């Protein structure tokens, strides 16, 4: 059409030139020719241009060198409107639906992100096509994400996948199956689904188009029997090992960070299943700081053996060990723990030393009266000296006595009172002679001397009392 039109135009121009040269053409004739050409050009070039006054299209490449704006475009991540693409290819739109997949070199998103359901770290893929070969056996075509993307699933893999039903109730179903064969070049898997009684929910479903699938374990290959995942509805990070089938056993749980599972090995333990815990088969830890529910540090007991006069003992944070510790030592057959930030060097643990507390051993107080000549005397030969020993466990703390009182007890109350008054000034010892015996000593043949002492425990007094009997052997 364009070539014929060009021939006509060339012929008309030649005719007009000749007519003008002869002077035989009028203005009306020239105007008529131009009007003819205008109408023919409208019809001939009408499909070459995109209209601005009505909807139009083109079957050819449309190049927009300065960009594209749709609607009332205003660029802004928070208040923007419309859509636009600049001359560098930067696009800004309101929303986008991608029906197949999206390839992105770098994804920059809001600092706040959220993961629903499970995020599994294992071999995975998306089913593009499902063909039922026979009952419960299917040929799955796995979607290629790029040209040289081949499936990573292997023989005997235990695989599961979930798909949303897109119903208003938000329901979904899960399919469990085992890989029977792998065609890597075709990106296809032959699988068999597990029976209902071998899956966690008690009901299994067939795989479906668009289902995301991932490996949970492997029925044979031990190197492919582990995986780990993050679950929002389980509230934990879980690492599984030794998985050979869909229903897990307690031995498959190797690590859990979050809400604990109700495992039998936790029975009897003071576990709050609403609180997060760390459960692991093993741990290599350099610094472990324990605290109670109020945030106070829990001290690790460090036993240093026999107390050393030059030893340094603390209850606090050890820069050397990088943890809170409480020193424990042994002194006088008792176990002591330091209860101060730093015990005084050279000052041994004692009952009234506030820097130490006795944990193990005989921590009771015991008061005994001593006699230089025993407790049996012949009449008229009652000469001895009485004293006392106060012990705390195996330690002699007699020097700590702040008050000492000696009294005599016999059947003669008036004589006893007089003796008590005369010996009120005696302290650690009292000398006994025949004159200290009651007047009925020969007939009574026994008399009791009592010792009562007090020691100061802070602002309080501890009192102890014991007696000593003297017998007459005649």
C-alpha cells in the first residue's frame, strides 16, 4: 500500500511541476491535489501511530526512553500514589501479584518481618504437576526456579508438604510421602503416600499442584535423616535427628529452643510448658551465668579443700573463671562456705565469724565441766579444780564466753545460796576443797556443781548450762 501511494505521489508531483512550467495549473487544482493526498495519507498511515484521544494498541515493541507514569504518580514509600518507572528502570507500584515466581538479586524489606507456620531448613521444592500412576503412587514434576535448577530430593527421602485450601476458614492439608525414584534430568519424583495410621494427623492426603514440599528425613540413608526448622505455632526452634518416618519418636528430638515438647523424659521435672527452655543432647559453653526468677545470680559452689591461712576466698564474680562462684572449704571437720564478697585473709571460719557459714559437720554447741582430780573423792580429800570447755563442732570456743556463773546444788538450800554468793566472782575455773562440801556431805555422799555460760552472737546472747556431780567414796 505504501509503495503504491508513493508512486502516486511521485506522479502527481511530476505532473504539477510540468503544469506549473507550462503555466496551465491553477491554485484550485493544486489545493485539490493536496486535499486528495491528505485523505489518502490518513487512510494509509492510520495503523502506524498510537492514538492519544482514544484507546489504542500496538503489536510492536514500544520504547519509552524517559519512563512511564500510571495514574496520578507521586513517588513515596509511605504517601505515594499511582505507579511509575523512570528512565533507569526503577519501578514503584502499589502492589503486585506474581502467579509463578519472582527472581530478585537483592531483597530489601521492612525491618520488621514475620514467618507464619514453619520455616524448614532442608531440601525443598514446589510441585508443578501431579500424575497418579496407580493407587497412592504419583509422578511429581518439580518446578524449576532457573534454567539449571534440578531437584535435590533423593531415593527414600521422607517428604511432606502443605497447601492452603484458600477457603474462608483458613484450612490447609498436609501430604506425607516417600520418594521411590528420582529423574533429575526431567526434574521428576516418583512417590508413594503413607497410610493414614502412619502420619501425625491420622489422615493423609495426595500431593497437589502448587504444594511446597521439603524433606523431613530418609528411610535408609543416615546422612539424610536430620533437619531443623522454626515453627511459629509450636513456638520453638527444633533440630531433628534419625528421622525415618513421618511420626517422630522421642529419640528424634536432639535440640529444642522454645516451648518444650511433652516428652516422657521430662516427666517429674519442674517444667512450665508455657515457658521457653533450651533442651540439647550436649553443650560446649565457655560462660554460663545462672540467675533466679528475680534476676539474681546463682553462685556455683567451688570446693577448695582444707582452709589455708593465706588463701583468698570470695562469694562473687570471678574474673578468672568468668562466672559467679562461692568458695567452700573444710576446717575443723566442718564444711564452711564464704558468705561475704571477700573473707579476711588469715581469719579462720568460726561460729561467730559472719564471713562464713557452716554447711556440713557438727555445728552444735557443747558445754562440758572438767575436773583436775576426777569426780570420785574420799571423805575429807575433796581437792580439785573445776573448769569448762565450750565447743562448736570440733572447735574449742571457750575463750568466747562472755559470762560465767558457778553454782552449787545440794539439799541444804541456805548453804547453797551462801556458797553461790561467795563464788560469784569466779570465772573460768573454781577451786573445790572439803570446805566447799555441804555439812551433810558424809550422809548425802553427793553434791552437784553447775556451770552456766553465755556467748554473744551479734546483739543476742546464747546461754548454755551443764552440771558436775562429785561422789563420796568413803
